[in-house]
């Protein structure tokens, strides 16, 4: 009898904790840096910039070596992260600036990972830089599933670390021009976390560091470093953001929810400042920078920590991309996507929780030239399964393939695994052998 009661009690507890799918439903935090290269973190080999909290996150969780941003500029990359669509299908495919403040908005009714979490009863919030729809537009954060937004709505405004205002949902928060916005935003994120610790939550923290302008209240440990001023500021900004990550992790512990919380960290694309690239090798060994479709523009740091669910210290080479986040979260929180919602991504749960190395047929990425959202076509590039950009070779995508979503065996064999499809109108895919670059865009 006593054993029966114990079993019943365990089953009840399991049910309360959402164990129906075999794994408890976690809180999810996604911290996103802005233009931080894969080589900027100590856990990816950085020797000069101190990122102890990020390094600990990786040591206590999983570090992915072949994770890809949505694409190589801000808005479309973040669109892929939020909507689970690659850039061939995404609603936002370029940084399209609007006046007076904001970017091209996500269309009304766009389904996002925040909406998915809301459907599962999660509290949702975003703190940082949005860039996917100006205030009161169809793509404003509160219309994209976020209960709370605080920070910069507009990407251009986020270039300034001492702004004269930020936004709390629809409310314009005037500032004195002397407040370091990163600190303010991080503080607001911590306050929200404390207030929602007893709920299940999705917290998206798209910090604005280390995107230029390079502005920081102090140079911290780099005051006397033998570098130009810009490099000192860049390093100090990253270490400051790392401290904010440390504060988030410490608060999770204080609130006793860190083993119920899955924390991701990544960056929206590679670094692009020539000075920092030269001094710090910010994009690691990879060729290219932000805006280019080389590894240096696309490959990003990606670590994830979830105590007792993700084994500590795992390094995984599964190729995955921002548009895999939506289906991954869907599985994590046991919340199916609505029938009408399509994703181009795959759940990376087997890699995340078991350390399996998953095979991918192809990736799609592109980078629009300027602000155009009408690329002239596609080229196909062999992706970098070996980690070397030397494996980029471009070939034609015959007209008959344009509307296919899977690859015919001939191309699959040729690819040897993953493929990245690139817009042929973009400027930087000039390496390799582009033999045809005049196909029409494959719009959904
Ligand atoms: Ca960026």
C-alpha cells in the first residue's frame, strides 16, 4: 500500500512538472549578442577578451561548433530565429529601414516562438533590440507573442549606447543621454525574471553588445592593454555583457530555478570591424565577416545549459541554424505548432540532450545587397561540414529545382551533406566557382 502511494505521488509530481513527454518542460532563456564573432568567446578559443561566465555556461552545458545564424545581417537573421523559416521563406529578408524609427515589420499574424510559448501558457518577454517592426506596427513585439518588451525597437537607435529614449511596450521611456542602455536593459530583464520565477517563462534577451558604436562606461581590465582605443572598448563591452550573463545565471540559482531553465547563448552573425578582427581574430579561423556569406559571417557561437538534462562539457558538431529554434522549442515545451504554421527547421533535441550528431541535408541563407528584398536568384554552395571555407564551391540550381524543398539524389551526393543556398544577388559569394547566378527568386 505504501509503495502504491509512493508511486502515485511520484506520478502526480511528474505530471505537475510536465514530464508527460519524458523530459520536463523547461523555462527558456535565449541570450543573443549583436555582431559577436564565434572567436570572441573564451570557450571558442579567444585569448585576450575575458568571458568567464560564458565559458562557464559552456563548461556546464553543450557547446556547438557548427551553429549558423539566420543570415549575416540583423533583421533577417532574427526573423529566422523568431519564426523558424529560413531566408528563402522568411517574411523579413533584409535590413529595410523605415522612418522615423524602426524596420520593415513582420506581417500581421506571423507565428513566432514567443507565440508558441504563450500557447503553452508561458510568460514571455524580450529585453534588448527588436528590429522586426516599429511600435504599434504589425510586427511590434506585443503583437508577436511577447507580453513584455523593453529596449530599442529600432536597430539604428541601438547603435547608440546612451540613447535619449527606450521603449517599454508602447510607452516611450525618455532618458537623459547619460544612462548606459545595456545596463538598464539587463537590469530590467533581471527584474522581470525575478517577478516571473514561479511561472514557466520564455525570456528573449537580444543584447546590443558588441555592435558599433563602441561605447562603454569604463574599460575594466583593458585600461592598460596595448591596443587601440576601439579594441579596448570592444573587449570591455564583451566582458560587460558577460557579467550580465553571470548576473542572469546567479539569479537563476538564487531563485532555485536554474535546473528548470534552459539557457541558450548565441550571436546574430559574425563580427565585421577590421580592427577587432585583426587584434582578436573575432571570427575564429573562418573567412569572411558580417554581411558576407562565408563562414565568418554565418557561423556563430552557440552554447546551451540545462543542469541534469544536458550533460556538462559536451562539444557537438551538429550543423544547425536559427530557424531550428522554433521546432526545437516546440518539442521542448510539448507544444505542437498550429497546423497552418510551417517551419523549415528541425528539432535539434537529440543533439541538445543526448549529444547525437545530426545530419542535415541543406541550409539556406542569403544576404541581400543593400536594402533590396528582391534578390535576382540563387546559387548553391557546398557547406562547410569540415569546418573549412575552402569547401565552398558554387554550382547552378537548374530551373526545375527552384520549387523543390528536397534535393534530388545527384545533388545530394554532390553536396556530401549540408548545403547552403545563397541569393545570387548578394555581393560576397564571389569565391568558388559561380557558374550561373541569374535564376529567379524562389519565393514561397
Ligand atoms: Ca547584428
